[in-house]
């Protein structure tokens, strides 16, 4: 079961220039930092009414899209016992997530991987990191951060808040056997929205 909701962003009006010389390029405002995304996720995770409103499915993850800060993409996600994401990254987006209820575990790689042009990598010893994230705990991460998130509980749902900037252009999914990491699939927004 998947639950979606979205708000229509307001679109600023634009005007055409009638002068002969081109106008200087408009400077895009900087997006939120990793720290700002983490702060947003913490505030949302503390909203008990919102967290309680997420419908939970005993067999599959559920999610609701949220309006993130400064054009970011945000999600409220429910995790049944024993579920996880599998190994993946968020390509060129930075992100943050906070556990709102229950406990999640994040396994990640403490190494920067090449961004493109490979299918299989042999990882060196010592690159694995594990973080247990009980309710109220979270983390921010940079571009190309490879991780998996798991609810290891056998009897309790977990709920978390996630935010990414820029909005996810793609997610790369990996399989892992021992120290071998293999790129399996590239998903685009239309695959999960």
C-alpha cells in the first residue's frame, strides 16, 4: 500500500524582457543545507499528530509526501517490522532523515564511490558503518551517500521523516555480496511517485 499527497507549489510569474540586450542570468537561490534538512526532519518528527496520522500497513512501507523547506523533497515513511530499503544512493541530492517512532538502523559506506561508469566494485575492509537511530535521532548525508535503512524490530513499526535537496533526480540501487557492490537498477522519480 502506498499513500501519496502533495501540495502544488506556487509558480512565480515571469515577464519577458523587451530590451535588445539580454538580461543577466537570474541567480538561483541556494537550496537548504544538510543541517537545515536535518533540522526540518527533526521538527516534523516531533509533530506527534502528523506522525500518528500515517496509515501503517503490516506488510509494506507506506509514505506520504510532505512539503520540504526551500524546494526540497520530503517524505513521511512507515516501516513494518523487518523491512528495509536495500543498498542505494540518492545521486546528486544531499539529505537527512530522523526516526520519529520505533528504531531504524542505517548501514552505510564510509568511502566515496565513483558516481558513474561502473557496474561492480570491490570494497575495502573497514568501510562499513552502522548507526542505530532510535526515536528522535537522525543524520544528514552528502551527495552519492550509499546506504541501506532497516527496521530490525520483529514486532514494531518505525516511522521516519526524510528530506532531500535537490528533489531526487534518481536513486541507484545496489546488491551486495560480501565486499562486492553491484549496480542493479537506476530509478527515476516517475518510478516511485
